């Protein structure tokens, strides 16, 4: 089975190499790994103990980040190594100040893994959520380096739980402990004899709570939302924007909207603006005094969304008419009820927000109109739904503390 795994890794690399001719992301993946081990050897002091965090991409980084920063806080002398598998994680966070060294993860071959571990002194390692690289895990297991999987989730359709998955189940045995998000994952692992696991929760809750506690206020947005009910629509796609713009155009309620589309290229922003009949401003094209009598503000830059929720009374979260909804927790932690499209069933937090009376799935324009009108017309419902959202987030805090307490060496 290992031979099949190794062959699969090499075929995968070859396919990415071929696709990189026409695909920019694949090209970044290849370029980021060219001469990688030489760069590591040049940059890293092999005698310097490191705590290694590995994340597949940006979403997993946000789950690992609270643990990184808690370790930094409690043991500022510890050095952090951060690696990414995907360019979408590395390229955005390659200058993250919380890590001392940031690299791509080398391709998971035996030679690469052995060389990687020879070049550095890894004190302990944390892999985030779905990372199961055989040769890296085997190398650390052989060298008695403690390695943990954090914010992990398991599904019945994964290879570990198939009749032919015995070799892959051995990979799980190379972790010292599996910190899980939910009971169903623990039950699946117990069904295949995995005992070194416990339910700790999802570190994302700690992350969004930390953001909310340290968010800074911006007078421009405060002025725009002043004395009005303000709704925030975050990470929206065209299918979301179609029904949102129709509602905004038809509604007579005195509500202001901040729209934060997922795509911010000029043509899309202009198309979105032209689809609205209410007075609409584009963030980078307007001044502070322009926002007083505007009804819609379109954000055409990145990095603002998580702080914008502080000005809202409710949130619409995009993506639910496509592959799946975006981050609901960033809004919920500010006490905003969340509305989203129908494709949310793969997202535990969205389902639990619905159960808590703080999440509202919609399937079409009629349902969107109904729930928005109900929330806008019933201040008590809006308030209690928002409180339920905040209470839900607060009830899930603590995973970061539990992981650090269990793993951090003095």
C-alpha cells in the first residue's frame, strides 16, 4: 500500500506540473517548492527548537492561529515554524508575524520528509484538521517527536473507515493525540479502535471571539450606520446578490446595507452598483461625508469584513447558493442573527445556529423577503435572535486553552 501511496504522490506532482502551464495557482504551487529544502537549510538554525504548525490552506490556518498565538503569549521564547500546502494559504499569510519561519510543505516523499526533519529541531508539531501526510508523520513518530491533530473532524465516507482502509488507519496511530470537534468524530474513531482522541471543540470559536474583543472602530462606517438598522451582507456571490438587490430595491423599510462581495474586481463592483436603485456608494470611491444619506455601501477591498459586523443588526452570509456558505461565526460573535442560502448542511455551526434560533436558511427570494421583513419588523425577535447567536459562540469557547494546557512543554 505504501508503494501505491508513493506512486500516487508522484503522479499527483506530475499532474500539477502539467496543469501549471495554464493554471496560475498550480504554477505557484510548483514555484513555491523549487529549491525549498535549500532555502530552509539557509534560513533555519538546525540547533534552534521549533514548534511546527502545518495547515493545508487559509481556513485551516485560522483554526491553528489561536493555538499559535496562545503559545506565543504563554511562552514568548518559543520559535514557531508554519507551513502551508496550498498557495491560497501561503501567499496570503507568508508575512504572518506570529511565526518565525513560514514555508510551503515539501512534497510528501520519504526523502523530502527525512531531509526536512534533519534540517530542523522539531520540538513538537500540530497538524490542523485534515492533514495526514504519511512520510512526515512516520518521520516524526520514528524520531519520537510529539505530533497532534487539532480541530479535527472525521466523516464516515473517509478512507479510514472503509474495509480497505487498514493501512490508512495506521497513519492515525502516528499522532500522539487527536483533538476533535464533535462527538460523531469520536464515535467513528472508536469504531476502528482509535482511543487516543478526545472532544475539545473548534478553535475557530476562540479566534472569532478574539477578533470581536480587539476590533477597532471606524468613524466612517459608524457615520453610515448612525441611527439606522444596518444589515451586513458578507462574502456574497452573484446568486446571493441577485435576491439581495431585488429585496433592497423593493423594500421601503429604512434599512442601510453594507455589501461585501466575494469578487471585488472592478467590472463586478460596477455591475453590482448598477443593479441597485437606492443611492449606493463604492467604498474606495467615496469620502467620509458622502455616506450620510446613502442607503447602500459596497466594499471593494479585502480585509474589512470581520470588523464590519460590529456595525450591523443582522447578517447575510454568502455562498449558500453555490458550493457552501462562508464564515457564519464572525457575524454570530457580534450578536447578529445570520441568514444564508440552502447549501449549509456540511457546516455544523450553521446547523447549530439554526437549532439555536439564530440562523435562517432561505431557498429563494420569497423566503429571503419573508425572514428579512419579520426580523426588521419585530425588534424583539431581532434582539433575541442576536443574543442566541452570541450565546452560541460563547458556549463553544475554550478549545485553544484545552489544547495548549495538554500539549505545551515548559
